[in-house]
């Protein structure tokens, strides 16, 4: 248990006051959540995808298939390159749940495998829907899942990952991932899962809405992935205040991005919203990203850009109307996520967000933040975006103070 230090701002009296506030906040959170913490605590989905046991036992061609956990994404890519197209499709047909979630496998093959997996799960839930041994609640849940799977199976949807376990996980691609010159990944915060990642209400607060908006602003040369590949917190309870779920999700995010680059896509720009920025902060040392962009962040479990140990350019956006600004940026007894990435002392490049509204308005069309995100996405990998003409950053500094720097150089 430790209290993270504040390195840059204020007198010792100010820091002592903030420490006392944080201690009081901690006491309030612990006392106030005692009655409902168990009911709201989420169990993270980790480990290999469903069907791994059968995959590991398959020696049809006299070779060992790459292990979904132990084999690196680069090793997976090399293995699929050694197969003919016919062999690849046979594997996807025999093991759709593994191939569809296997980082390093060709993206088109993953789309195919996940389509098969979704159809199989839909058929299974249709059988459950009419099973007399199940409860009415079970029947209702199966009907909802069948409807959900049918939506994901609509023509044109590109499902890059699908796992029905728990609340469900999914990744969807917008654009042509195989031919894109630039790639971005959107990592969401709380309350996102298989049923909510593309919900119609609060569109720009969902990973699907963020991804669609970013691609529309960045253009056809950019592909964007909405990634809900970890178990997110529900609400603002203890899970959102601790790093437990982020620690489980960070290796999954890192491996997912490694799988993208292993198949030949450019290093992605990774956009991390709210609690998703905690995941990104923990994943940063292993994340092959050109840019890390955090928005509405409660902290990244680091005191500075240097502590992230990444060569990616790090950007931060926070608008004045975002309620996240009322959350103390501390890490005390495991609660809280440390320094505010939008604070100048953290060392991130500032993204203007004067026209963004609230906690989920950063990707809304017409905002200065979306313009800046598009500029970052369009130059992900070799270039340096020019966001100097997009207005003030909303926190008192001028966006024109953001100057071009080589990747890895700290502001």
C-alpha cells in the first residue's frame, strides 16, 4: 500500500491537504460500498479462448498448432503463412472460436471464423430458448442473445474478436484493415460489453460510436477498431476505483495490438477513454502503439509520461464540463489511479477540448477534440500531426504550444 507522490505542483501545505482529502475519500468509498461491493464486483475473463482444448489436441497435419496463450502473435502469423488458403479455411471451420480470437491470425480469416462462431452460438441459444427445463428468465436471456448475434451477423460487419463468456467481449473493425495506411484502436471504460458496445443512446460514449466517428473524420485511409476485449467495470463502484480489472485487461490489449502489427498493419494510435486509460497505462510498456491518446482519464497508474515506459507519443484531453475532473487524482491503498494525464506536470501533449461536452462528448462531430484525434489518427506511425490551429485546450493553455517532436522524445 502506498501513496503516489506528486512531483510537480504546489506547496507542501497544498500536497498535505490533498493527501488528507484523498484519505477522507478513501474512507468514504470503503464505507459506502461495503453493502453492495460483492454484487457489483466483476470477474475478469482471462486465459485462452473457448475451444482451446480441442485446438491443442488437433494434430491432423502432424504438427502442433500454435498455442493461443504461449505462442507469440508473430509466431501465429508465421504459422498461418505456412498454410495454404484451403488449410486456413479448414482450420477456421474446425475451430472458429479459437481462430476468431487468435491474435496474429489473418484478419479476413478471423472475420470468417467469428461469423461461424456467432452462427453456432445463435443456434445454441435458439435451442435454449425453447428448452422446457430452463426458467423463463433463461428463455428471455436466450432470446436477447439471439437478437444480438443476428445484429452482429448483418452483412458488412467485420467482427475481429468475439467471446460470449460472462458479459461478452467483442472487437469490430470499421474500414479496410488489410489495406489501411493508418490504424487506430478505441479502448472504452466502464459499462461496455457485448450488449452495450454499439448501443444507440449516448452514441459517442460507446466504442463503436467513437470508432465510426473517428473513421469518418480521418478518412478512408484509416481503419478503426472498437475493442471491448476486457471485462469493464459496471458503474462507479469499487471496480472503477481500483486497477484490478485493468491489470487483467492490459495484457489482452497488448497482445491484441501485437497481433495487428504481426499481420503487417501499421502501429496503431490507441485512444483510451475513461477507465480504458488505466488499461492503456498498464499496457503501455508492451503496447506497440505510435500514439497513446487518453480522454476523460481518471489516471494511468503513473506519475508521468516517463513512467509509462513507452516510445509512443502520449496525448491527453479533458474538457471543463467532464465530471471526471471532480475525481481526486490520487492512488491510495489501491484506490484511485494517480496523476491526471491532462495536467501539465504529467508531460503529455495537450489535445484541445473546449467544444467537447461532458464525459462522453470527445468524439462528437464538430468538436475540436475530434479534429485533433483525426489528425493524430491520420499520421499514426511515421508522421507528426499538426493540431496547432485547432484552438485552446480548454484548461488554460494554448494548443499552439503543442510542437512537433520525434517519437519517444518527451515534451
